[in-house]
């Protein structure tokens, strides 16, 4: 076990001492509240008592042409029934007007049980590597003959490091995203090169003996290159009825920035249902600034399947114990 700790410390040190160029990879929205923590934190790969397949689709500013949209497909599981190691992947397509980025991320995790008791107690580590292709479709551009009517593309890679700790109903994660500053974005030379993002999230699940269970949580982000700070404050409620679990959440996101345009805040109600091994959720996000591009808001759906569910582990949060059986 000591050797494993030393290996992870060496990897962590190496990642922080590498210097080159970079850009951001997968955008971070409220997907993690739809039982999709793995999208943000690689250390969640294979962390629960089931394998999880998830699909999300997000549409911003409905009714506006070329509005931003995002689709993701993710899967994560344990290497084997008795293994402490997990793995996963994410495929994503992020489009914004004439610009798009497509990518694939693969991750590896290792989970260390810290005690054998009736309370779940585990420390987890995760590494993720991402390959992204940026694309600019200039075929419909008009007016400037200097702009070639072509599809211009460039690619880069990056990596994330993640740590998680769970104790009973407590869940906590710390992730450093975009560790490797690997390539300039030739499609946008004005983009900041240092886009490391430090993310900390924590939540606590309680009320197992109550009519409804609750899980308050928070997520903090700090973007090194711009100094932007973002905070999410969330509350989630669960209700089990036979083989169905109904749940709802409300998330408030606030960006703390010296730039008034970037100093934005959002409110996102989320409704979801888990039926046996299936999961569905709908998220509506409303931007609460005085000046907004559209009042249509942002819409997102998430679909999921829990596969190969094992017996529930010791008392823990829903991220660890899937409520109902899978295939």
C-alpha cells in the first residue's frame, strides 16, 4: 500500500512540473447532480456498486441560431468484481456557432478501503487523459476574401488528476483539470494558455429513517489563468416508492469575477427519476443577470443505465450505493 501512495505522489508531482501550452476541454455544468459525478472527477470511475452508462444533451438559448450545445456519452466500471481499480471513458461534442470541439477521455482510478465496518470509508485516486480536436467551419463566411472557405482544425491533449474521500454519507472530491499545457489553440490565438481548473466538491447524505432523504452539497472552482472563482450551492431530495426513486434538486451557481459581464449567476432546478436500473433527469437553467442574450434558458436531459449491480456496500451516499438493481 505504501508503494501505491508513493507512485501516485510521483505522478502528481510530475504533472504539476510540466510546462507548455493549453486550452479547456469538457465544459462543467450541473451534470454531476444527475448521478454523473464521473464527468467532473476521474476518481469516481468504478466507485459505486454498479457500472454506469450515461448520456447527456444540453441546448442553450433555445430558438437562437447556432446557439451552444453539448452532448456527452460516458461509461465507468471496476476492472473486475474484486478489483480495487476502475476505468472509464467520456466522448463529447461541444459546439458553439461555427466553432466545435470533439474529444475522448479515458481514465483510471484506484480505490483504497480504509476500514472494515458498517460505515463506508474509502480513499480514491484517479487520472484522466483527454484528446480534443478543435474545428472552425468557415465555409459559410462571407465578406472577407482573406478568410478561406474551408474547415480548419487543430488538436491537442490534456490530463486531469483527482482524489476522493468517502465516509458514510460524506462524499468529497478534489480534481485538477487541464494539467498539461500542451498546445496553442491555432483557431483562437487570443485564448489564454493557462486554463488549469481546481475543483473541490463535497456533500452529505442523511435522513435514511425519514420520509424524504436529503443531500446538500457544494462545488468550488478556481481557474488559474483568469482568476475566476465559481461556486455551486445545491440541495437534493430523494423519495423511494417501491422500485422507483423520485428525486429533485436545486442548484445556484455564482461566478465571482472583476469583469461585470462574467460576474454571472444561474439557478437550475432538476427533476429526476430512477426506475430499477434506468435513470432520467431534466435540467432547466435560468441566467439571472440583468442583461442576458435570451430568456429561453438552458435545457438539458440525462439518460442512464446501471449495469452489473453488486450488493450495496456499507452505509454510504447514493453515489456509492445504487438504489435498485441493474442488468
